[in-house]
C-alpha cells in the first residue's frame, strides 16, 4: 500500500552510479562482487545470504541498464561470467566536467 511522503522523516534523491564510478577499469567482477561495490563494500565482503540475494536482485537491472558500458568474458563450463568497464567509456568520461566551449576547443 502506498504511503504519504509526509510519513518519512528523510527523503533522498535517487542516484544511479555509472559503472566506471564504482569499478576498477583493469578488473573484471562477478555479479555478486558488483552488487557489493554498489553498496560501497569490498567485492569480497561477507554478506548474510538473504542480504546477498537482495543486493544481487537490485544489481541485475542496473547491469542491464548500463549494458553498453560493460564487457563480459566468455565463461567456461560452470564458471561465472565476469563483467568489466568497457574501454569505449574513456572518451565520454574525458568530456565530463568540461564546459561546452572546452569540448569544442574554445578558450
């Protein structure tokens, strides 16, 4: 059942991190490791099984949303897939924080 916003003491803006903001460029991660990084945790941090399930459930749609910003390995046998930040993201990040004039080469 929906609740009135007035029932909540604090409301925050909903933010989604870009993959390059939370993942090391030279590493590949499993989905559970990415889920931990999204929570600000070490990729190998221990989580209770129910907590791990929950953060993985939140992570999968995020990976799908940013699919064009990831690369994935070719898993062998029963090995999990590993995801990493796609190298083509470098170009878009180099323009972040620059004014339109700077991006066009102006002073």
